[in-house]
């Protein structure tokens, strides 16, 4: 039995529960190498588990083919979170369905154009990079809610590549959060390079 003291200086009783035995390895170099390999393996395992750790995603069902479109909620500026934690103020977002190539508005706010009871927030492993392509404006001059258009890219994506892809997307029936029509953006046919906007809340 021995007397131990905690951070405050209070004494308490403790029992020795183990015996420490020093063993000197016959060759210190292999032992050190094994320790470095173990540390490297532990670091790789930790990095892998961190990369695959699920994060909160907004999951939307395509209005045209029912395919699931998911994006990390934090890369959207927590647009659909409680007012105290939102980093951006939008009512809906524009997304492209990879299955049918329709561009449409989606929302988690009930009563907003693009809302569906199937839409939800769910934990999913992060995949790809979220790009804010543009803030689209509708034909109604008094409307104060532009539609942020997001795109998920697996690798590096250039503005010219998005312009080429965008010409093949179906922009028909695209509306803002209030239901006003949105026309095809002019940058699809503009000679100037398309420059991506910073992700909301970054």
C-alpha cells in the first residue's frame, strides 16, 4: 500500500497492482524499427478511419428519376440547420442529378419550392468535392432569394469543363425557392472563363 496525492493535494490510498520488469533487447536496432513500423501503421489506420468517418449530408430525391443526391451539409453553409448555427441564408439549393442530368431546386424547409417529405439529413462518408458554381437569379425582379447552384466533383474540375457539362444539362422547369422560373445562365455561352464562387460559409 502507498499514499498517493491527486492534483489538489488530497491524499488517497492506492495498491500496487503490477510489477515492472526491465528487459533489455539483444539488438536495439530491430526493436526501434519495429516501433517505427507500428507507429506508421497506427497513423495510417487513424488517417483511414478519419477519412471514412461519416458526416452529416443533405440527401435529396431527384424530382425526375428518384435518384438520391447527397452533399455535405457543412459545405452548404449549414443552410438547413437551426437559425443559430446557419452560416448562410437560403431557402433552397440547385443541384444536378448525375442520373438524368436535370437541374432542379431542393429544400428541407416545408412550404418551400423543392421540398419533399423524403428529403433528410443523414450521416454518410464524405465523397468528392463540393463546388459552388453560381448564384442563379429568377425572372422576378422583386425576388430576394437567389438559388445557389452546387456541384459534386470527384477530382479537380475547371470552369470550362463545367460549361461543357452544363450545356448538356436539362434546365427546363428550374425555379427559385419561391417558384419563379430561372433561365439558363449566360456563362454557358460566354467566352469568359467561369470562375467558381467560394463555398457558402467557408
